[in-house]
């Protein structure tokens, strides 16, 4: 409107008259069909815009304030949205605006805002350092991307430790609409808080390295020879232990020698990306003497944003274990999933299923979602899509009439719990 008025009002300095004919104005501003439009435009501009424009400015201002508050993890309520709206309306001379209940509902629906329970509490210092964290994450991503042309995709590796509860429970369930408390049962609250550790490693080309590292929780911090001789034997799991079920520097050294180096095979060089956990930081020198190894340490507090395993893969890695624990509880099976051999069996079967070619794009997506590549791997299937989208009524084993539990990612056979877990369906 301002450009149309200025164009129409422009004066020839020599004659003191308008420079342009009305036909020229209509040609340049085809939606301005009559002289009256110019007069109306002038009134709108004198009032600092139309009512709708002012309401839009109120909307933008309130949403900016909301984003700023939530960016600092501050609590916001309906009364705050109305207060900000009324303040901006007063600044815009929008005197009839009341920030009504209808306006509030429309605003929240438009911006997808709902009331949520606070599930995590952080300090003000943590929110203030958010920009610093983002900057360090961006710089790290830029550094890695600059190095990638020097490596084959199979030579770029991300590894991370992931704690798994001795009894994994589902966080969601079908239940009755409207119930105030939805309860989930576990066999042992102790098993629900204590965990063991697995350490997977994935490559930029979408492969999961094998074997996988498993650290059990043992009160004495060691497994006796008698117990070790009776452990479940499998080719794709390297088993160790600690008193806490977590890794130490010496256990990382053991992982390096028994898992990482055998996994990389004949690679002359590789780029290892791992977090800044104290047991393996630069000062430990764990990777200094490996020929061709370059280790980059993910900056502190950025792993949830830029570590591929944390960004996507680790959640997928827990899908099968969670389904197995649920089935044991639901069918009241006499199986102790906290037993060493069952943990090893579960880790082995889970890792074996994830080694399937069907999950290559899923792993590649973890790198894409973390920002290391610009190329989306294309449509991919998650673990739930591949293993738990079942359309058959019974297990494929001829002598078994039990319902199917899982569809194998390798052979695509629908198997019951017994023939998958207890019979150890391994490829």
C-alpha cells in the first residue's frame, strides 16, 4: 500500500504536478482498480495498518515471547499469553482487542501449543549455555565434514556406551481412556534401576560393526573361571564385567583391543568419533598408538544433537529387548531376564538382527539426522517396521501352533517367542 501511494503521489519537480497518469498506476499495481483505493490506503497507513495487520503483529509478538521463554526453559501459562497480547495491542492502538478465550484457543492451535507436564528440570545456567553448546556442535560438525573426503564411508566410525536396564519396561501401553494413573508392572524395582552396558559401533556407510561389547554388572567386579565356563557362548558378543555394570578406562582398553581393532580389519586408516566421557578423553592416550587412527572427541553436552548413535540408533537398538521383556511379563514366562546367560543371549540375538542389510539405510539416516551428510538415504524401515509388522497367525515352524512374536530381519520368517529366543534363532 505504501509503495502504491508513493508511486501515485510522486511529483514532477519541474511542473509540480503528478508524474504519472492513472492508467500507469493501474498497470503497475493491477489490483488497485479505482482512485478510492489510494485514499483508503492513506487512511490505513496513517493508522499504522489495518486491524488484521495489527492483530497479526500481536500474534507474532506473543509467539516470539513464547519462543524466548521456552528457549530458556521457563514456564508459560495462558495468562502470560494474554498479558503479552494485551500489551502489544495497546502499543498498536488496537483498543477493542481483549485477547479473548477464542483468540487464545486459536493462537495455541495455530502454533501447536499445548499444556505439557515438566519431565526434566535444568538450571538457569544450563539454558544460558545453550548458544555456546550449539556453537561447539556446529564447529565440530564442520570439522568432521571437512575431513570426510579423506576417508571411505566405511572408515568413519561412531561408537558409544549405552546402558540397558536389567528389566526394560515399556513406557506406553493400551489402557482405559480417562484413567488418572496408568500403572506398569515390573518383577523387581532393583532390576529396573540397575543396568548393564553395551557398546555398539556404526559406520557412515550404514554398517553395524561386529562383535558388540557387553559389560555385565558383577558385585565383585570379576567373573570367576567357574562361572565363565558356563556362560552362553556366542560369536558376536565380547563379554566383560565391572562392579557397577559401567565401563572403566581399562575396560575401554579391552574394547579397543578385542572389539575395535578386529572390527576394522585391514583398513589402513579410520576416523573414530566418540564422546568426551572421562574414561577415554584425549589425556588417556588410548588411541594414540593405533596406526591410521584419528579420534575426534564430541564436545561436552552435544551428544544428543550430533552423535549418530544417540540421535537415532540407540533407541532402535532397544526395541527388540523391550518387546522380549514385555512378552516374558505378559505371558508370565518362567525366565529370569536378569540372568547372565539370558542377557548374553538377548544381546547376541538383538545385535544379529540389526546386522541385516534391511537396516543399512536406517543407520545411514542416523548420520544424516546428526548433520554429517546432506544426502538423505531415502525411505527406510525401523526395527518395529521390519520385525514386528506381522500378518500371519502362527509361527512358521511346522510343529508349532503358537502365535508369532517376531519376523526375522534376515530370513523373513515369523517366529514365536520360543523358536526365536529360547531356540536361539541366529544367522
